[in-house]
């Protein structure tokens, strides 16, 4: 792993789904769908959209598929930190009581879809932390450590001050699979 560099496995930003900061959630969904259709079909599809500052393409954050789906039901925003709650391993019965008590997902899908056109991408995006950036010249060893310790699905790849790509957990996994197959020969 020491001899493989991040830049060898990253997806260039030019091939990744991106939207400007003034885009709607509908625009973000379209960008993700289009990027998936145009991306190399032998690789895993994208699962996030990068939100950039208009004009200079500075990365502001990202929107995952989970962020998009969660934003369709605004009541989740009033329930507190769902990430903290999810670690408790609640019973199916308790989870059903939350669904019923908060009347989650009671609107028809067409109403939820209308909501998408009104929501701004920046209001849904996740703001990246310092630990979610990796230099393109870093080794895969360093990047894997960062992915594991931060429990990240992807890291933004930088060259000096510029974001040039995305290192996805799925691409790291595929590299491990390839190495395993080579060992079997």
C-alpha cells in the first residue's frame, strides 16, 4: 500500500457530480443521475454530489444519497441528531413508534418531489471536516487510515489549495480485491 498514491485511485473532479451553490436539490439529483450514466460502467457509481462555490469551483460540501432522502421528510430535522440515535440499536417496534408518532413519510411521493424543487443544495449539504481531505501525493496507506479512523465513505483529494478529485471507499475496496486476485495467481 505504500507504493500506491491517492492520485492513482481517485476519481477526477471533472468526472464527478457537481453543482453550484445556488442549485436546488432537484439540480443535485439530476447531476448525480447524469454523472452515474456517464461514468465508467465497470466501476461503482457515484453516491454523492459535490457542491461548489459559484464561479471559482471551490468545494463547499457534499450531498449524499442519504442526505437527499432524509431531506425529503423535513420532520427529521426536528428530531435531533439521528446519527447518535442510530448507534443505540433500537428495536423494530420502537422505530415504528417514532415513524408513527412523528407522522413521518405520510405525504404522497408527488408532494415530496415538489419539495425537492424548493430546497437549496447548500441547505442539505454536509460541510466537510479537516479530516476529509487528503493530498494527491499521499499513499494509499495514509488514506485508508484516514477513511477508517474517520469512518468516511470518501475523501476529497487536494493539490495544493485546489480540490482535484475524490477518493472513494469503493475504489479502495476494488484495489484490495484486485490485489487479492493477483495473490491467488
